[in-house]
């Protein structure tokens, strides 16, 4: 089973204190909205029990469900999936009769023979005069859907005598208050497990262990379909019980009407009007006590005051229906609110973020959202029309505006200013949580992140100089948030750690919002808006040579790597230029992911890795634990931007260039650089008797030219155009036969012929400074002397 515990900036515990008059006061669990997740893997309920105690002692809470992504001091909105099946259930006993126990209730429910954990609530023993309250955790024999478990919990409340007699009306009188909470099966429900915080003079009558494992005969709870009634059967039972309780309280019978809003929210459209008995605002939410209640169980987001939600399993309500006087006051405040239409920003207050609405200058697209300068949290979304903008303002309790102002929406990693209302500029760049960490006093040693270091060596290369070049490149990107103008190519067989390096290290450190990962075929598409807001662009599964327009694609890629501005193309929008902050990484399982030229100065090439990365069982957990240390290292180590802009010369890079170069380009490059070894290695290895006369003459001419070049001491060796044709015809094959066409071909490959003097006359040709390593030259001369048919020319012969 996977368990998710959540930590916050304060202990997630209920606190009690004594008032001046000696009465007991309580503070509900802190209303926080930024959480850090801790995922735990447990085998059975015994492991569950151990982790429950561990995290309860740290002031954490348990999430009923799992987060889809790790949380690091951030909102959990959208992080859970309500349709995920679950392997465990929580029975939340909110109230029992005086003297009654949870164990006794489990016996009535025929669940006493199932192994379970009892966790007494924070209020048990502090608030006296009632029975035991708390959570009961059980492991399910098979995964179940939360919706089915909810129907089972409703059924238990309606049919179990110890529970049925304790069902009451909620404070709104519109729904039932269940003694056994029916909402704890929801995959986004927070379950508070920490012990209470007791102020001076506050005493708890319960001094025993608050979390206990009860080992019974059956290790799991086996629920079958027959145990779960239909939703319709429960609806009828609930409706009858609601009518009976309303009649007992002198209220008329009521048939609740439900309405589904445009955004999918279902609300009760005809609730009884409630009376406010308490209002408080905390961290972007407004909480209510209704009709004399004291649990602060009803609330609305300050950004969305139109809907009242609750923690009690009740339906949601329109604020105007449930609290009409409160809504009228909000409307009055909205009409009197000062909203700067020119700048389209409502100044934030201590508990409410600023509201933004505008039209982007470059794209003509509408946007609305909020910005909290205290947390630097920007929430921005597209709006399709002016009408949607006006509706958004109304929902925020703000007046309509006469026109939608124009702002400049930009992405600038090098600026820390998010919203400049005076200049009407908004920066969408957002630092990752690791970038926001204050720097350490000293740079962490590599020993603080050994697993990440091992991963980088495996994915990039084990050569210390190569790895240092990579780390300097990465540090420049991380520290200066700049365009390095050099890309990295990482290639190797599957499972070498390339993807892990990107997904588990680089993306968390830069922030997922600043990294784009595209497969090669996606990168060929004509729309490229993803480049507008990216620090790092990863091209996965690359092999550009296999694409239909490889030359065009390579040219575009080089342009994007080096140019200070790039052209952005969106659907149904004219192209426009933006500042280029993109750095590129190309990942591939192939040896030739990109086409490199000899003169290329844009691509670093990592070492080709044929072996899979060996990972121990807790490898990923080690990486996660080392991220903060590596982030500090990336922030503090020396970062040389000049070095980051140069490529690292390596054998792997030379091999990729060789793979990318055709025979014509290779021969031309050998002439230009005086690479005599290239021409020597192409010499015929044996007799050519089976070839035709013309081919034999070509081989003999080629051999004579190479031997003469080998033995010449002239630093400006001269090759006539006809001799160049011999070299090219032998190594390339079919080349132009006419002088004009052959000269044109040479020019296209940077070999420019000129007038040279040879054997006393002027001809067209080139001068070549042959490169000859002394040892290589000596070995080749000895090799020539051993060939009986070879005509050896004296090394001291007259220069040509």
C-alpha cells in the first residue's frame, strides 16, 4: 500500500487553552494550503501502524489517497485523482453515546474480528461528557472505489442502532450530520493524526496510547457487492431520516433540489437560509460558523465567494441562497471596490491576492488570474472573451470595467519582478522551490550527492574533464538562467540514466514549468509556442538523419541554440519574436542523433554508454534526498559562461562527426587540414588485377600521389587540379569530369583552387601542408621499404 503523509509550516494538530475565566477554548487544525508530501510504502497494517506513529509524532496528517506528483511547500490542488481505487479504509467515529467505546461499535458492525488500528481523536479526553471518538484504519482485501465505500458508510449510519440514534441535522438544517463520517473515503480527505497541543492548565483525562494496533483473526476487511446498497436505496433512507428530524425540530418537509453549474459543481439550489454566528479569514479562505455551531466547517475561497463548501459531507450551496445577507454585503463591497482599470490590477491585502485581467499585446489573447506578492504565487489562465473577463471579476466580488487593458506578457528568467503594474508587464517565469532556497555558507561537496553524481557520470560520461564541462554548463544555466549557446547530446543504449537525469534531477531543480520534453516527431511540428517559456528543451528519441527534412531541422535547431531571439508560431496567431532563453539537450539510443559538421561549435557530445545503469532498490529515494545538496552545489560552484559557450573536443564527438560526414565532405576536409593519414588509410591493400584498365590506372595514380606526399619535405606541397581529381575520384567515386564542373564542386566544399607553379609552369591547384606525426611517418616509411613492388622515393628528394 502507498501512504501519503503531509507536512506544513505548523504542526497539523488541534490546540486547547484555558480562557481567563477558566473555560476551555480550542483552535481547530491550522488552515494551511501549502504542503510537503512524504510517500511511504507499507506491506500490511503493522507497517501502516509504525508509519502512523512516526508521522503523528512529527505533527503530520494523513491523506486519504495519493498525490500524483511530489509536493514541496505548495498547494495540493489538483494533485489527487478522485477515481483512484484504494486498499484501505478509515472509519471516522465523530460521536458516540457517553460511555460507549469504539471497540463496542466495531462489534456491533461485525468488524471486531478484522485487524485494525484505533487512533483516538485530539478531542478525546480533553472534551468530556461523550463517548470515544477517533479513526479506525483497516486494510481491504481488494481495491475498491471511494464512491462504493461512501455508500457502505451511509448504510452503516442508517442501519446500526448505536449510530442511527445519533444522526442529527447539520447546522444548515439541509442535510444529515453523520456520527460515522461518510467523507473519509474521498481520495482528497485530510485525516488528522497528531496528538493535541495542550496549553497551560489544560488536562486530558485520557493518558493512554492514542494509536493502538489490534491484531484480530482476519488481516483484511473483505467487502463484497452484497454489503453495499445502491445509491438510490441510501437516498430514500436518507430522505426519510431528514424528514423525520426536520419534523422533530418543527421544520417543514423539504425536497432538496440540485443544480449542476457550468464548471461541473453540483449545488443545492433551495436550501434553508442560515444565520451567521462566526466569520474568520485565513490564508485566502473565509470560514463560517452557522446557526450556533463552533466547528468552522463551512467556507469559501476568497477568490470564489459565490459557493459555500464544507468539511461535513454536505452538498455545496450558492452563497446567495444560503447566506443572502452576507452575499448582499459582498455585492455592496464589490460595487464600492477600487479597481484600477488602467492597470487591471486590484492591490492585494494581507489575506487576499491581487486580481489581474488583461489582453496580451503580442498575441491579443485574454487572461485572468491572481498574484500574491507575499508568496510570489501567480495563477494565470486564458479567457476566451471579454464576457468571461467580466464574469471573472464579478465572481471575485469586483465591479465590471469599461475596457480590457493591454499588458505585455513575457518570460524572463533573469528578472525577479513578476508583476509590474506601472509598466503593465507580467513575467510568467517562476522559480522552482529549490531555486528559492537560501544559499548555504559554503559549496556542498560531491560526497553530499553521490547517487546523483553516479547518475551523471553514467549518462554524460566518466571522463573527469567531460563531466566537469557538463557541470560548468549546467551551473551557468542554473545560476545565470541564460542561453549558453551550446547544446548537449547524450546517447547510449536504453536504461543508461538519460531520462532519469532529466526527470528526477534537472526538472525538479529548474521547475517543471520551465522545462519542455518533446519527442523528435513532435519537434518537427510547425507550432512551437513551447519554446517561448522554456529554460531547458529536451528532444527525446532523436535521430535527425532519419527525418524527412534533416538539413532544415538541423539548421533550425542551430538557429534556436545560438540566436538571441526566436520566432514563435501559435495556432491562429501571427508569428512574433521573443527573447530566447532556451538551452537544448538531445537524448537518443542511436549513435547518430544529430548531424554534425567538422566546423560545428554548437554541440557537446557525451560518451556513448552501452551498459545499463545498475540501480539499487532505493535508488530513486536517494536521488530525491540528495536534490537539495545538488541544488546548493549548482548554485554555489564556480560557473564560467565563456567555457560553457565552447564545445568539448572528444573522441565521441569526432565519431559523431565522422558518422554525419559523407565521403565527399570527408575528402575535402582532409585536403583542407592536410590529413595525410586519411588518404593513406584508403590505399589499396593488394593486387588490382581483376579491375578494369581505367580503375587500375586510377589506383596506381592515387598510390603514387600518396607515396609522394608521404616522402615530401615541402611544407607547401602543391596538388594540381588533375591530382585533386584523382584523390576525389578514388575516395568518392563519380566526380565531375570537366574542369569547370569539378572546380565548382571543390568550391562548394571550401576547397578553392588558385594558380600555382609546378614543374616550371603555372597550373590550377592548391597548396597543402601535410600533417605527419614523426612516429607515424617512420612506421609508414618502414612499411614502404618492406613492399617489394613499391617504389620508395627518398625522403630527401627535391620538393615539388
